C-alpha cells in the first residue's frame, strides 16, 4: 500500500509540475508564484513546493520584482532559465536534411542544414550523415552543460507507431524501417510527418517560452497548409494535432479538386499537389521538368516570371490559387475551423496573394457570412518542421518533468 501511495503522489506531482510549466511557457506576461497559483488553481503551499523544486534544478529563476502588490510586498516574477534544458530536432526534406537545437527558453542554440538534391537519395547515407551531425551537437551540448531532454524527427511521409516510413514518394523511399538507423536507435526520437511538426511550431508556448502575442493562442484551432515539392497539411484542434486513428490524418495535398485532372504521384487524379505543388507548378510553367523542377532555382525562376507578369507563370499561379481555395474551403466545411495558416512556397509571394486566397475561400464556406474565415501566412516560416521537431523533443520534459528533476 505504501508503494501504491508513493506512485500516486509522484503522478500527482508530475502532473502539477507539467501544469505549472505549461502556464509559464504559454504566458504573455511574467507570472509570480501568486499569479501561477491563481492561474492553475493550485494552493499557494503546493505552488511553493513545486517552484522550489524547479528552481533547485535550475529550470526557473527569479526575475526583478515588478513593483508592490496590494499587501505591500514586491511581486517577484518567475522566469524560464536558459542554458539548462534543450531538445534536438532532426529533419529530412526534399531539399536536404539538418538538425536544430532549441533551449526551453526559446532561443536556438544551433542549427545546421545540408542543402542536397534528395531525389532518390540513399537513405543509409542520409541517416548516417544525420547521426554525425547529432553526435557533434551532443558533444557540444555536453560541454555547455545542457541536459538533452528529448528529440524529434520530421519526415515527408507517413510514419507508423512502430517507426516504419510507409512512403516518401518525393524522396523515392518506400517501406523504410527507421529502427535500422543508428541515429534513431540512439536518440529514440519521436517521429512525425513534417507537416504535423511544422504545425506544432506555430503554437505559441508549445514547448518553449512564448515570445510575443502570435497569430493564434496556445489552445486555438487552425489548419496548416504548406506547399513544397509536395503539399503537406495538418489540422490542429484546441492546440493538438488531429492525427486520426492511425496517425495519418491531415494529408490535404491529396484532396482531389478534379476527378479528370492529371495523375498525381499517389495514383489519384486531380490532387491539390498536381496544381499547387512546387514541382508541378514549375513544370506547368515550362521552366523545368522532372527532377529539375524540384530545385530551389527553378521555383525562384517561376516567382520571377510571375512578378514580370509572364502569361504562362500567371496562369499557373492562378490555377494553384483556385485549387488551394477549393481545398481550404472543403476542409473548413468538414472541420468547422476558421483559421488557416500557409507556409512553404507562398511565403515567397507578395502578401496580397494570401489575401486573395482568403477572399476566394470565404464565400465557399457554408457558414459564410456568419463565420469569416482567416487565411494568413504562418508565424514560423523558416524550417518550421525542423523547429517543430525540436519542440517535440522538449515537450518530453514538459509532459514528464519528474523524469529529469533531482529530488531530495
């Protein structure tokens, strides 16, 4: 009975610590112990114990008193302390692979990206190179005194719970057992689709200290759509990615907008990806074809042609806008979510293009004009999946802090 009571007490303390950390990470203003007690509903005595434990382990520190409270005592804010805890993010994408290290206070400790043509890339070689990058980072983190609390791996395909990559067609990879790679066995990262990881990077305070107001609140719902060589999507409900029964939800790039349209790489006709994917748009504009259409140079050329009002480039972009608006409106109608974030390719176009998509989407939503859908550029546009993967690693600490804290 004593053992059972101890386990329950630890579970409760672990939960309370997680609630405290979540509150601090998501806050837009600095919080004192009293603020936290009010925010979480925990007693002041409980809060005192939890804060002491976090401070003793170097997770929190006291800031400069913010003035006097109603009772004449200074209100001392609690701050997330940097230089202690970090998460590693790994990513393989259609334009290369890399690694990022995030401090829980929100700063990027380091980031390395290897630009490469990933068409039919050798998986063994890619993961071997990732392992070398990770080992170098781990050694550096050890010298700096960091504790690595977890890691995430973002991949452009469907990943099963037993760590099999079912397919990443834009890489030419099929049925890849990720457990065969040293970096996966050693770091045991949480593996996810790159669009899901990129969506998590948009949630303020998900696993790092919130900075600024942001476009959404931590518990908001939104649709994330990223256009790259392929198109990735994620549906976020109340601050959580909706993964579906098998973890494969959110494949918005393979929603068909024309049953008699071109054949997609997935085998279906008229998928959004064949109209608004980077490779498809470059090919349709006559700039490049096949693997050459997936390069960064070719998409930059497409954007230049569009800005110069080249008729072919303009027609391609217009068709992509129509397809994007159709799919977004359909997802809004299915999910009843009114906020849409766009990432990837569209970050390189003028903001008015995003506003145009919004104007095209709104009247197609069945709830219009009662609900006015918002379409906007994502908050994090530079390597969002890589950042999101690192946050997934840090979330390991937020969800289970007692695993990493020393107790007397």
